[in-house]
C-alpha cells in the first residue's frame, strides 16, 4: 500500500476561529485520517511559541 501524508497546523489566528475544524472536515471528506498529533516549539525573544499540528494520511494505492 502507498500512503500520502499531510501536516495540518492547528493554529488559528485571532478572528479566524473555526478555520481549523473547517479544514479538518474538508480533509476527512477527501478520505484523510488523523494518525498523530504533536507540537512544534519555536523559541523567540519573547519566549517559546507552540504550533500544535496533526499528521494526516490517506491511502492512494493498494
């Protein structure tokens, strides 16, 4: 089997709430499923910023 992978960041800018769930629903409708979730941490002058994300996969060939 061959799989395709996509990373979807869960960060939603202020005023854009709900965009993550909208994107996740669109991926699910196209046959994607969640296989993992994690956080990427970036250090900046003001301290760490967390970027939560999920890993999606879908089968593209058997």
